[in-house]
């Protein structure tokens, strides 16, 4: 289907899928968090042009406060917004709460829009019954950012980084010897990307389709722990946690040579993490032909929203309107989930922060290969337990198989609560 036809079909679908709207002015309350709240700020004046009768009230809290507030409100059924922004790490928990509207059923029937959206991100908002409880607004194709100047000084090429995981570690040793920079901020960074890489459609990170824990004896976790341990022992992994002042300082002061993470980091580096380092960074694919998702945001309607029809119209505007998706992309560099937005010429523009590299083309292609991974309400619990066991492996020399066996038992115990 060519671009013109696809846009025409999308417009017809959007026009047809309209539940009964209120005839009187309505104030919609939208709960969100930084930076996703900027999406709403961009949308408000655009949406007012087509729906002047709708006022949008944005309630933005810091990420942890937002999650805590939504947990309390969904449990009590009181004080709920009409629309809520969700980060991928918390989608499973809120879906399992039973407090979100099932969008796969009438009057929404959002399944008709599935082919318009990046396939793996659509799957991330499904419940265990296959029903849809949220729609993705942006995605995080996994990529590797690297400091070209540090690699040049060490005589390391881009191919050395992504030819294989072994060559990646070997490159780190050369970089450390020549520049003093760490290959990665933390061994957790290697583990995080490795365990998410090249999963099959329908295969969860920590749980299988039936909810069984799949950690102990799993080569994916064993190899991830081995690589992380090797990096730690070689002195090429720091002890720097993401989203800390030390992490920002590491980018600013030549301490971190590579960062495997979601493509959205480009905007963060350019605008606030390390704005003065523009031109030094580049991006490449993950080692050994791996493809992984890292991050992503969604919108959902609480089941007890007072204005479901109006909330649904605004949700569609945020997630399925090409102009809105592109406006937000230009404002905050959040990679759009809508396929038609990914076809825009902006995707082929050179990125000044990355030395003029046209990296968005690479990220768009990567998104086509990322598997559809189901979510589980206990993914966050499992991640915390895995990180604790990894810490014991890399810092206390705990046996890897024993660590993963302990992790399996602990995750299983916590999941049964």
C-alpha cells in the first residue's frame, strides 16, 4: 500500500471510530510525567483548533510520584484522570490492576488501527488475554551511541563495536588503555541490552506466555551475566547508574565511550545531558546483529474516566494523528510509533549532534526487526531481582548459575504473592 493510499485509509478509519461525544463543553484531565508531558503541551493548541469545545487540564508529576498516584487512584477508583500517560516499565502493572479501559472492545475497537502502528510497540500494551489496554505514542529502538573521537584515539572502528559481543568487549579494553574512558557506565548496561536482544515474537524477557519464570538455566541470562562480569573484571565498566548526576558527568567529561540504550537518548544528550559534546557522538546498531526495544510511552483510559468518549478522541489524536506525532518528534525527539510519521523526510535529515549522521534511518529500520514481546505485571519486580543478583556476581564473585537460580526462586516467590 503506497503512502497516499495508506493515509487515506487511516483518515477514513479515524473518522469512523468515534464513540458518542458530549454536546456540551468538556474539561479533560490528563495525568503524565516529564518528558512525556511535553507531548500534551505540544498537542493542546493543535487539538483546540479542531475541538474548541474541549479544555485539556494537564496534571504532571515526577515519574515516581506519577506512578504512585496512579496506583492509588486505580485501586480506589477515585480522583482518576480521563487519560493517563504510561512508561513501558509500568504498563504491565497497570493493565493487571484491572483499572484500565479495554480498548479492543466496542465502542473503541482499536484493533482496526493496529497495522498503522509499529508492531512490536502495539504488542507491548496487550493484556494476558490479548486485549488492548493502551496505545503507543513513541518507541525506543535499541541502538549504541559511541564517542567517535575516543574510538579514533584508541584505533577502534565502529565495526569493532558491533561485529560481535566479544569484539565489543575487546574494543573496550583498547579504549580504556588509550583514553581512560569506560566502555560502558555500568555492567548493568550490557546485561540490559543483551537480555532484550533477538527474542522471538511472543517470548517475554523474564516470563513465558504462561507466566513461568525463564531465568535459571537460560543461556540468554547466563551470557548476559558473563559479558557484564568480564567487563567489570577488565575495568571497562564503571559503577555509574543511569539518571544520576554521575551519569551526566560521565558523558560531559569523556568518561563513557559507548551507551547501548534507546534511540531517544540522542535528544537527552543534545538538550540536557551533554549539550556541549555535540559532533563527538555517533550511533550504530547493537552487537552481533541484535535488535531490541528500550523504552517507549503509551496512553490509556482509566475504566472510571468521567469522559471516556472525549478521552478516546484525544488519545487517537496523540497516537494516530501524523501531524501531532511529527510535532512532538520535532519538539522532544521522541521517535514516533505511527508508521506514516516514520515516512516523513525528517527521518533522513542529518543530526548535528551526531556529526551529521542520518541515524534516524537506521533506527526506523531497526524498529522493523524488533520482536513483539509480551509484558508481564511482574517485569519490574523481576528486573530489580536480576539487578541485585548481577551486583553480587560482578562485585562479590557469586557463581552465575547460582545467582540465576536464586533469582528464579525469588522472582517466582514474589510473583505468587
